[in-house]
C-alpha cells in the first residue's frame, strides 16, 4: 500500500508539472510566458534524459564527451523553443538540423583525438545519442503545439497512457503469449492488442472533439502510430537497460523510475506523429 501511494504521489507531481507548463500560457493569459515555461520543462527533461543515458553507458565502459552531449541536448530544445520568436519555419529548422548532424558527429569525433578511448567512434556516437534519442523528440512537442495547439499534444500523451494502461490490463486479464521474452518478459500479444483497441476507441471519440481540425480518420492512424511505436519505444528502452544491467534508468520519480522510463514511448512516437501530420494535413 505504501508503494502505491508513493507511485500515485510522484505521478501526480509529474502530471501537474506537464499540464501546468503546457497550459501555462492560457492560465496566465501570456502566450510568451507559457512558451518559456513549457520550454523550461522540456529542457529539464532533456537534461535529465541525457544524464541518465550517460550514467547507464558508463557501466559499459563508455566515455562519451559529456559537456558536448549536454550542449547538443540543451541547444536543440532552446532553438526549437525560439522558433516562434525568430520567425523560422519548423520544417526548415528540422531540415537544417538534419544537415548539421554530420558536422556535429565530426566535432564529436574530433574531440576524441584528445581522449584515450579504445573505441573513439563509439564514444563520438554516444555523445550524440541523447540529442537524437531524447532532445529532438522532446523539442518536436513545441512544433505540435505550435501547429495544432496544446490539446493536440495532450491527446497524443493521453493515447500513449491509455495504450500502456490497456496493454497492462489486457495482459493481466487475457495475456498468455509472450511478446518479447528477451527484452520485456511481461508483455503479451493479447495485452498489446487490447491496448491498441482501447487507444483506437479513445482516438475516434475524443480526438475530433479536442482538435476538430484533425479528422477522425487521421486520429485513428495516429492511434495506431502511438500504439505500435509506443510499444516498440518501451522495448527499446528495456533493451538499453538490460544491456547495462539496470532495472530503472533513474530514480527521479519514486516508484516510476527515471526520465527515460517515463518518456520512453513518447520519444519514439513524436517523430512519427509529426511526420505523419506534416504529410497528411
């Protein structure tokens, strides 16, 4: 019972921080302040994910350039938050960032000239992973909010939560066939299917009400994206944790683990959601 209340309290704090910063512009009547507060929340999460990733790979003997890794992650969030103030287009910014990736990898590799690692290319790659795996997907939240409003991001997060909860409930009630024993022994095909089903129901009935500019059939596609990509994102993070022999990525949220534990599904989902919406709308 004590564990249940700890999990509930830490989850409530997370939800309040997320919703409070996401809707802070509406609550205060100041859109600029709202963008800055939500950006600060994303920056906090991105730095936390970066810290957890570097701590985990350290157990493999990896020595990425941490200052550069933090700089890449923070700069990614700050630039995307600044997009509305600079008059830039989000798509053009993402294209520019894509072209910069080889240069950033080159810089990460150059830094290794002054290190004594036996695997310099691995260290250079690990230096960039937090930016690509965590900071960039988190930054895409600002693109989604800027294009479709806060309700759209809330709906995506709700679909992720409903899919996870549905998969857990369905697995508990009907689960018989293990989905991926190697990386996540608790997941079953029956639970996953139940999670997809309840997410589709939520998307069909609630999505068009919250964001009328997105048609119901787009919400069904987004529900499938959230269900499939979210499940795979959870498996990817489980694979990462098992590879370094840890149960949780961190302990920032008592009873829930770390930043990567809580955002693992969203980090994989958001790029697919943004790409689909940019092509479909």
